[in-house]
C-alpha cells in the first residue's frame, strides 16, 4: 500500500514515520517540499506517487502564534486540508488528518467522546475544527484523529521547554488548572496503522490513558529525571497566554479500543519510557 505523509518531518512525523515504513511504502514530505495549499503542487505529487492513503500531519500548531497570524492559521489549517480532501476525492485515496483537543472548550469535566459538540475557544481551535469540517463535508473516505499534549523527538514540546527552564532558573512555575493527557507521539503510530489497515472512517480520539495537570506533568518529568526542581503551581490567568486553552480536555478512548483493539498505555508509563531511553 502506498502512503504519502505531509508535514512528516516534525515532532509527530519523526516518531511515527519509522513505524509506518514497517507496514507501508511511504513517501514523506515537509513544508519546504510541498505547500499543501497548492492544488497544482498536490496534483504533481499524486501523479508521481498514486497513493492509496494520504496522512496529513501538516498544520500551524503555534497556538498563541495563531492569535497573531489568523490568516496564516486559516491558510494552513483550513485551506490546506480542503485542498488535500479535494485531491483525495479526485484520485480516490483515503485521507487521514490529525486534529486536536482544542476543538473543545473544556467545560464538560468528563472525558470527551467523538460526538461531543466542539466549541473551540482560540483561533487555533477554530481553524482546526474548520479543517475537520472541510474534510468531512467532502464525503470521502476520511478519518480525523484528534490527539493532545504531544511530546517526543523531532520538535520542541512541553518536556523540552520545562527542562530547559528548570536548568536555567532552578525552579518552574506551571499552570495547575488545565487537565489533559500527556501523549507520547510514537504511541499514535500503531493506532494509525490499524485505522489504515481496517479502512476505518470518521473521528477517533487518540491519546495516552489517564490524565493530569501541566503542574503534575512537570513534577513527573523532574521526578523521572531526578532533578531537584521547585515547581510552583499557578493559574492560567497568571500565565497570561494570548490563546485560551481548554481547562479539561481528557479523551474517552472507548471507540478506539472497540474498533482497533488497542489499549493505550498510561501517560506515566509512556513518559518514563521516553525519558529513560532518550539520548
């Protein structure tokens, strides 16, 4: 099976592409090689590869940056997926698209199911939801994978930032009023393989199991790394970020479990595995 991966050299692609290559014939491209908003560029790639599946990892993911550059966010997160959906429709290829927990407002206070009503609170969330809808309204063979709180090699994540802050300052102030599921990027690989192999469609929530606050996450990172760091809990208001984040974005993973047979591991197990084997 021929698979094209767009945006494949970032944080998520770095972790999952090696696994995908163990199952499929993969061609991997990034933004410097393929502008996904260009229909002409996309048609050339489809003519070259004749893919059975396109996995779109490309997006503008700078949440606060999206507030300042809404037009660019619209282009990357809405227009790009719409172009890809059109190409997949024309070439009869399956489209698998990565989305986010930021499509929700965080007010539910119980794990979000795929059918829960999205209410994004930021430019990033609104554009990612609009991108989802552009794909789904095409009525093509498509799958939306929503994930959250990603970390891993190949890009800067919360893990990298908080460790750098701690090493510079000896302490870290971390928000304690947002709850979610830290997710190791590599753990999305097998669910993605199963979704492709079983030709599953619709929306799937995929994250590591369990949940914590960013404060808890930071404490766990320092504990595993045996770093003696004072972690100070603060509120989101104190941090003063431009974009509003969901206060609660834990996923219900029962649909993924039912349709793929995959039981996602606990976030603590994934984090310890990542930090103890990372170079």
